[in-house]
DNA sequence: GCATTGACGAAGG
DNA sequence: CCCTTCGCCAATG
């Protein structure tokens, strides 16, 4: 949890009061995703201990665009391995391009062999 | 301050 | 097996 980049500065009140919005935690985990690997919102949520509140992870990613360095949000997919957040990128095709650039095959807005490429922080990082 | 929504997930019908 | 509902927590209207 090195807050290398430091909070987004938009910590919107209460969340910062608890302990650095867990947004930072999300960003940090996402940045640690090895190239060519992907993970899911649920996995990150599980790593954070929120378990099923994967929604918050997605919500946190909403500020990822403002985070520095930029968070490889293209590696974060839903449990289906679908590029759900592609619409939130600069261009709808950017997410797919980034994944293809990492040798990750994308077919029909879904990552091929998602299970094989799946990278679970709670498992790989061994909390 | 209450109601709705949101890059999700799991369980139930 | 597909569709619906609930849960989660925070932000926005």
C-alpha cells in the first residue's frame, strides 16, 4: 500500500476520514497486476476485505483516470471477463487495444482464456 | 436527508 | 439455463 502517487485529491470527504479512500488501495492493487494478466472487480474487492462490494471497486475506478500514474484499468474486468469498462476509456476501443498490446486476446468484448490470465491479488500477494 | 444509480457478484426463481 | 432480486457502500440528484 505505498501511496506512491498519493490520493487523488478528490477524496470527497468522509472516505478520506476513515483511512485514505480505499480507492488508493484499489489503484495500488491494479498497478501491481503483471503485464499480460487480468483480474476482476470481485477479486480486488475480496482482497480489500469488502468481499462482495465489488461495486465500490468499480466506483473507485471511476477516479482512476485522475490517478497518477494511470491505473491499467484495462486489466480489470468483471467476473465474466468482459470489458465492461471500455465505455469509460478515452475511446471505446482503447481498452481492447491495450489488452491486445499485452498479448491478451479479446473477442467480442471478452477476454479469451480469462481463467488462465486471471490474477488474484489475494492469492498471488498472499495476504 | 431520502431516493436513485453505479466499470459487480452471488443467489434465487 | 435465463432472468430477476438482493446486497454492498459511496456519490449524486
